[in-house]
C-alpha cells in the first residue's frame, strides 16, 4: 500500500511536476487560555486593546471569554506562519497586564464550570448567536471541557497540482469534483493513521485534579493534586477530552465516503431533534439557552480530529458553502499545545505535518467500513491513554500491529516524499523532522508526553506547578522579544478596525433574534 506513494512521486518526477507538491498553504489556529498569576482562569473581559473578537480576523476567542484564539493567514512557508503567530502572541502578551497565557492544553485551578465565563460577542444578531451557541455547549457537555486548548493546523494543496494529479490519476470529470474526492480521501487517511499525531506530539499525559472537580476517574494519582496515566500521550484526545465519547453522546458519526455523504450526515444531525437536548429547553425564562434542541446546534459542534472545510462568505452555513464551492482546505485538530515551545507549536512539527498530509493524499483511500471506524476509534483512544506502553497493539484491517512496528513503517514510507520536499533546501527540514519523529518511535522517552512526566518527577512538581512554571517562562520569553514596529502598528490598526466594524454591525437595525435564526437555518 505504501509503495504507491513512491510510484506517484516517480510519475510526478518523470513529468517534471514534482515541484507542485510544494507550495501548499499552511495556516494555524492556536488557543491560549488567559490566567491570573496564580494560574486560575481569568475573570476579566477580553482586553479592549486586542480588538473585538467578533470581527477581528486574527485575534478572537473560542468558548470562553478567557480562551483567546490566535489565527494566522495561510502561507506557502511554515516559517512565515510561525512568524505571524509569534508576533500575534507578542501583541497579546503586551496587552495582558499581569495575566499569563497558559502553556498547556489542559487547564488548571478550576472552581467549577460556573466559574468559566462564556465568550461575549456583543448585541448584534451574529454576536448573540455565537454566545448562545457556546451557552448551549456548556449545558450539553459542561463548561470545563470547553476550555481545553489545542492547535489547529490548516492545509490546502497547491492549486496547480490538482489538474496534473487528475491527469496522472486518469480520472475524468470536473476538476472540482476530483479535488473534493481527493480531499475526502486525505481526510479518511488522516483518520486511519491519525493516532500517530498524539503519539508523536501529545503533551497532556497528566491533568490537574481540579479539572475533574471531584468526579470519579480511573486515572492514576501522580501526587495530591495531579492525575495521570503512566503511558499516556494526550489525555486531551482521550475519554475526558474532545472526540469519540462526545461523538457517541450526540449520536452521530459523520460519513466521509464522499462530500455529499459528509454534508448529508451533518445536515441531518442539525435538523434532527434530540430528546436529550429537548429536556434542556431552548428559550428558558425569556433567554436562549441553546440555538436549538437538535442533535447538533451547528456543524462546529461535531467534534472530530479532522474536518474538510470550505471558505465561508458572511453568515453562510458550512454545509451550504461545501455544496456551493466544495472543500478548500483540511483542518487537523488533534495537536496538543506544545508546552515546551513559546509559540505552542514548532517548525519541526509543522514540517512533519505537511509531509504527513501529502503522504495521506497520495495514498489510496478506500471508504471506511463500520468495522474500520471502530478500529480508528479504539486506536485513537488507546494511543491517548497508553501510547507509550510497549505492549500496546493497534488494529489495522482486522489485524493487530504493535504501535512501534506500524509507526516505523509509516516513517520509512515517508522518506522519499520528504527528500522530494527538501529539494534545493540545504537544511533539509522535512527529512530532519522525519528522522526525529522516527527516533521518537524507537525511543518513546523522547516524546513530549514522556519528557513532561520525567521532568515533573525530577523537579518534584505536580501538573499545576509544571504548567505554571512553563507559562511564566514563555511570558518572560516574549517580554524580551521586540516586535517590528510596523507589525505592531498593523495589529493596533486591526484592533481599532474590528471595534469600529462591530459597532457598525450593532448600529444597524436588527430583526428579532428568532427570525434571524430561522433565516440562518433555512439556507439550502
């Protein structure tokens, strides 16, 4: 199966088109929880100097008012995306006062879910909708889960590659249909092999006991204030986090067989009432507590490790945009915040992810059967909780494979692709990153999750002390960094522009909110 990638590379080389594998667009979305100096979640509003989260293109908020989200434009080079993220984060730090940005994915020092402020987006209908959606998430799943932070990696293939790739594949038809098919194939392969991401980059092997707020757990006790799993890589991606259990809870598994199946499965969930959510009520005491009582309020409520994404126009529903214009990029959502890097993600990680995305694109990608979906779920959960356990076996088409064996096969199969991507670059960043990841496969003590637990033991720290120490270290790092004055002026201008834009939106006549929602959900 993996040999097909080298065959595709050979054909591209023979046709003089291998350069088209480079030049894909990369963008980042990094969530960062604002905390008080003691590590507790900030109760302050989003700093006014950062602009209006509703209308700012680069600095917004996610679930909580305290959960900042930093967004880069898409770039052809990893370094440019990281430079923009660095400057964005510097601008945020400069306007935080005495607050810190928490260095890890998992939050700490929680005083119960009611202590987590929901993001406020103002009085326009669009802003109210965003706040009501988050209020609904809090009712449905609890507020604490919503302040887990992550890094999303957005990738789109070089547009010039698609017609060449279609010709090499000997597939006729519209180019957009071919692109959609291949993006869905890429999505399926990212699910098949996606367990490799938390193994290599998982950085949440331990959590603060306060996160569970007294709930029973099967996690082991690291110290008086910390739970952990000895071989865990990413508890964020496990049972206490985002993915599989939440999908089961809302009773939906999206179909990735093709774009229309994906759209239909999400649209059905958005339109189908859920007795479980009906019990919560929609309008209670004159206030909207959720957007609706359906299985999903909107598409974004479907938690998954990877999403095929469109480019939205205004208040357009994602399923509408997908039908109209197809898939524009792929969003990989399984990256923990890298606690050891001031940016939360490194160039080494991003070079590997770009190669991994292309590898999954070039591989055959048959539909996912019900049995394979069970294997995918079991593999992801197993790696999240026991990824560094030498005795861990994963499931592959009904066979059991030792993680180390399977991961090693994948790394070896990517060698030729990384060599092609490194052409004309003397630093060989793709091959260098691949070698490092291969060494992490051979020796799990090199992984971030293992390093975190080892460091906590050496320093005599629980999770809270470890995370707070690194948060303070990153704060000091940015305090010593001077941003280009032109870039700083750019961010100040963006902040002012976003405030003006939100004010203009709120000054316009607003139709009744229930009518606004009806029109939104009535989009074809």
